[in-house]
């Protein structure tokens, strides 16, 4: 079995083709700057030279066409026919409360992913573009959605509900969702394999430390709490994200600096964290080098970063009651000896003891105390491929149908980004009538939109519990 793994972003697609019998990587690459005339295509086939070229790539469908042409190339390809691709695994950022596991993609699943655009407007629309492009280019090949949020659906209400009016959870589904779930799940299983103990008997704290960073408490293979929240902004100090701050700072800064919502969002997501603290870089390698040269600002930034990681580890030790292992993964967790040392300093009385020599050698087990400290490289692409294989093998392929069910037509040919905007407008006031939504939506996208078109689009997305639908029914 061969599985194509796709991670479709706003302007890029990362891909890997994996042979599942031995889980070997046949090829990998990335298409960057999609939508431009100078897109960058990087392709690395197994045991062959890397290829890099610059060319026009108009959209995601063209990008995936290029990926397939590379995989099928007479000299550089690794397959002879599209039919060798048995399944496609897609990373999907947000599945809301609807998905607690990976799923076979159907029209119903796609409609739910669209509904979740309100929670991830920067990611889900582009994940959908990848899915729809594959439907067009690889008809009949089954696709699997693997959700970043799914692993955290086992978090109990006491940990996922915020101290806000409960009606906001009921109405808007405001809660902790968590992210990096595929990575946390993967390394927790790898830790159990390394320790040669059943997953159900283990209590593990997994630390995914990269440009984005989060920590998860894993009890018996189930996530019971995680640092990221409604969005990936909450929790640890990260490369460019501020992490958890006093919420009252947001209106205060907006008022004092005369900022709008987009500007404050940009500050917190793109200009804070290690970049904001150092004012030079969000790359931990560069920050460590500057600190070693004597920069107090860079040294302080590292201390702040490590303090927050250590604080959450302590909190999750309390939540779990007992800890068998702490796992470091992600670009920083796997490679920064300094960060691992600073994070674990002063925790000897808690059973967390780092072995300096093992840490410097970057060994798998770097501990010398009762709680294991493990360095386990993450592999989200392999995790997606494994889930794809599991679901494909558990779901027999359908017999050829006389006619394939056609996807529901988009009202007035709304583009994915327009649909995303409509969902956001609906989420702001789910009881708004269709005419009001149509007026606001039309003003946003710069053309006239009818109330009937809005009503049909909301119905297509299964957002039918609106006053818009009810009002239309009454007037018939």
C-alpha cells in the first residue's frame, strides 16, 4: 500500500509518499508560494538527487498536478501510474467537537470541515482546497482527514470549559480545543514502545517545542489537558506568539496604541514570543548563539521560554498525580540541549533528573532519576499515513457506482474564501435573517448576493438551525 500525505496551507503544500509495508519514505517535497509566478517546488525522491525549480503555480489544484507529475516522472518519479496511490491522508487543522478520530472523507465530512472554518479561518479553507483538488485529479482514490484537534477530544469539561458565561460555550462553542494532537499522540505511543510498557498504564507529559509549542498531559494514552486553547495562541511563549497573557491587556493596548482587532491579533500572533522579546529572531538556534555571545536580552528570552515550559510541566504533574515520563519533541525539543537543561533544572526533588552527558549526546533517554526524560523525534506525516492505512483497511472499498454522488453545488459559485467569510458572519449572529446576512456578505465580497443564495449555502454547510432558514420557510 502506498499513501500520499498532504499538508495544504494557504500558500504551500507539503507532501510525502510512503510505502506502508515497511513505512519507507519514497519521496517528499513542498510547493511554496502557490498563487504566484515564482512558486518554489522542492522534490526529494528516494535515493535520487533533489530537484528544485521555480515556476508559476496558479492554485492548489495546479500544485497537486505538479506533485503527481514529479511522482510519475520517467527519471525522477517513484511510481509508474496514479493507480499505485492507494489512499491520501490530509492534515486538517480543526475538527471542532465533531471529530475525535481520523475519518474517511465524504460530502458530510467536508460540510463539517467547512462549518469549522469559523474556528480556523486561516487553515480549514486551504485544507479543503487540497481535498477538492485530489477529488478532481485522483477520482476514486479514497481520502482520509486527520485532525490536529481530534486527540484532545478526550479532555474533560473541567479542563476545556473556560470561566466565561456558559451560554458562550453553548452558543459559540468557545472552549479549549488544543492542537498538535497528531504529534502528541505519536510521541506518546513511541514513548510507550521505548519503555516497553502498555500505553494504558502510563502517565506522560509530551512537550512539542518548535516555532509553535504546546504541552499535553497524557493519561493512559488519552489527552486530559493541553496548553493551547480555543486557538493556538494560548499557552507557552512561542516563536512569534505571546502565549497566555492577562486578557485585559488586549483592550488596554488597543486603547493606548489606537489599534484595531486585526492589528492586535497580528501583534500577538506574528510579532510576539521570542521574536518580540529579542527584537531580532524567532529562531532558537540564533537566539542561543546571541545569548552565548553575551546578549542579556537573548538570555532573558530563553529564561522566559524555559520557565513557562517548566511551569506547565509542574501543573500537569499535579493534574496527572504521577508521571512516568516527560517527552521532548519538535525542532527545539529534539535539538536544543540548552532548553532541555534549563527546563529540567531544579526539579530533582520531583523525580526529574537530567543526565548532562546523555543530554549532550542527544540520546533517547537523557534521565538519571525515577521519571524518564525522553527525546523522541516526531513524525506527523507517518502518523497521518498510519491512520490512513488503518481506516482504509477497516473500510472496504465501495463497488463501482452507476453514478457518483455529486458534491452539493455552491450557491452562486462561492469561492472557498467567500464561504469562509460567510461562515464567520453567520457565527457572529447565528439568528440573523438571510437578507441581513446577504447584505453584509455582499458588501464584504464586493458583489450582490441574494438572500436565497445565502440560505442555500448555509443549508449546504449544515448550518440550518438559523433564523434565516426559519424565516424563509414562513414566507413560502
